C-alpha cells in the first residue's frame, strides 16, 4: 500500500466520522425539548418511613371518620376537586356514562347499580348484589384509594389522601341530587 491509498482510507474514515458527529449535533438541536416552566400536574408520592411507621397521610388518614369533617365541608371546594373526576364521570342529571358511571344521585345509591353502565366484576362483588349503598363512609374509604378498597375495580384514580378533600368532594356529590340525603349526625 502506498501513501496515497493510506491517505484515501484515513480521509474516508475522518469524513464518515465528521458526517456522523454533524448528524448527531443537528438532530439534538432539532429534537430538543426544554423543560416546561410549570408542570401540568403535580404528582405527589409518599413513602413509608424507614422505621416501618405510617406514612404521612397514609392509612391513618383513611381510618379517620369522615362524618365530623362533613359538617365543615365546602361543596364549592369539592366542585373544584371534582374537575379531576370529570375526565371519566359526568355529574349532570340524566347525563351520559363515560368511562365511569354518571354520578348524579350517587350518595346513598346502591353500589354498582347505575343503569346502563357495565361494572367490573370487583365492583359487582363489592356491592353484594346491590345491598350495599354509597353512604358517606363507603365513599370516603373508596375515594382514599379505590384499588385498595375494591379489589378488581377498573377505576384507575390514585385517590384523595387528605380527609378534608374527601369531605369537600363528598359534600359536592351530595348536592348532585334532586333530594340530597341528610348529613350524618
């Protein structure tokens, strides 16, 4: 091999390297995605403390009775929280079923009983053939963590960990009725 052939091989290698690096730089500039100024949704995850105790707002919050909080609950705040639910549920009288059933009159309605909606087997089993109702306590437990409360439910909502938020949304759901059920004593 003479020096001319060696120069041709080195030139081809360097030329190929130059083209590959240039394509990498150009594609990085074309397909770059800067971080948004404000995130769309804040995802809050709590972890159990290393000592094995309760996580903040975890099971202890689920055990807190909802009835005392309902007396102070704000349906207007619950209406704002309900916006999270509107992706899958409708709350208008005679409104359609979406991914989830219509929630008009849900408070004190038998579980898994809304006409025209196909409930999951887990929800049907939980309802005990319609003998269990969505009372304030059942709603609070379910809204804390739907997947943990009703095994096999199709509802993918992570839940509302704050008891005050659950009380507000339950107070709002109570207003979605022609004759709202009375608040517990």
